[in-house]
C-alpha cells in the first residue's frame, strides 16, 4: 500500500513538472541564456530589459556582443541563445537560410513601432503650409526657405551618411522634386543638425528613423511620403517589422524563458526615453533599465507570471 502511495506521489511530481500550466519549468536554469547585443542603443535597452526579467524568473544571463549578420551563425549553432530586436529589413541572406534549415526560430513580433522617412521640425509647418503632405515641399516659398548656396536653385534635403545607402535621392528624382540630397557625415551629425535647427528655428527637412533618442526631445513631424514609383526597397520606404529570434533548441532547453520571450514586447516611446538617458545623459544602461523595471511592474508582470505557468 505504501509502495503504491509513494508511486502515486512520484507520478504526481512528474506530471507537475512536465504538464504545461501546472508549474514553472525553468529547464536548464544553471546554464546561461546568451543574449545577442547588437550595435545600437535601442537593441541594448530591449535586450537588457529582457535579460533582467529573465533573471527575475530564475535564469542566468550573459550578454554577448554580436554583429547584425554574424548573429545568425551564433543563433544557428546555439552559441547565442536569443536575439530580441531583429530589424527584418536588414537580415541578409543568412537569415532565410538558417530559418529554412530549422536552425533558428522566429518567435514573433517585438511590437516595436518603427518609423523611417522624412522628418521636419514642427515649426516648418508655418514655413511650408500644407505639411505633412509631401506636396507642401514643392511650394516655391518652401523651396526658397530650404535652398542653400551649395544646392541653389534647389532646396537642400539632409540625407543619411553616404555609406548607409538611402532611397531619398531616388524618391526625390522619381517625383521630380526640386531638391538636392546632401549626405550627413554621421549619425551624430544628423542629430546635431536637427538640434541646431530646433534651437535657431532654421528650415530643415531630413531623412530619419525611429525609435531614436532624438525623437524624445525634439518636436518633429513626419512627411506623408510621395507615391512609390515601384514597390521596391529602392523606390519605397516601408517601416520594418522587428522580430524576436531564438536558437531552435531554446524552447526545449528553457521552456519558461521561451514562454516569456514570446510574450515580451517593447514600446517605442518608452525605448526612446531610455535611449535618451543612456546616449545623451550618459547614464548607466543597467541602472536605467532597472529603474524602468522598478516603475513598470504592471507592464512586465503578466509576461513573467504567464511564463511561470
């Protein structure tokens, strides 16, 4: 009788450990989850929020510096466990190959609202009446206000640095706009010119993207873009999706972490505030993230509780 009773207890424990929803299954909690740290601050913010919350779940976490394309080799062989902010417009040829080979798994959208296109300081709506409609940029008074000695008689359009590649000049030509695209020297130069224009209320239209910390402290509008001559990357600007990618063995090895990362989301406005604290104010990334987590339990607790089962 005791033997049967003990066997029943043992079976109950096995079921509790293996049946979804009955209890948390951390899996290999003593082996670190290695999160890819990509090149931009927004990804650092998303990754460290995910990492600190995984630690709350009971996991060990390591942050591993990774390049945007090389990360897929690491995810494919398991030397990287997960990458939580993958911009799908810049995944190269290696992503579809490793996905097709079932070496990696796409576990869904980060729900990060991305933007890319042409921006202007809000006061430009008085200089170019009709903004944000792109047709306002063609008005003579707008072209004159944006004209510079280097571009006259054309207006000046501040573009991405030359080595980034850009569709702005192509879209300008496609729509016969009287503008000359002038590349900025760097990301820092783009931001510096936006800030200088804001301070002096100087006319400016430029290429930009979000989330970015500059959008947390400058009041900008987004141009409603001209029609695309062709529905291609060369002639169109479409804000990219941002996905979460894991090594194919992730779910089996760390089940609760897998459930958490599937639920994990990142709000663009919140990310921009944290990026501003890190990039502009020089605050420590881990401290900034911890402060956000301390203040936003209502946001992340459902993800953690859901992962616990």
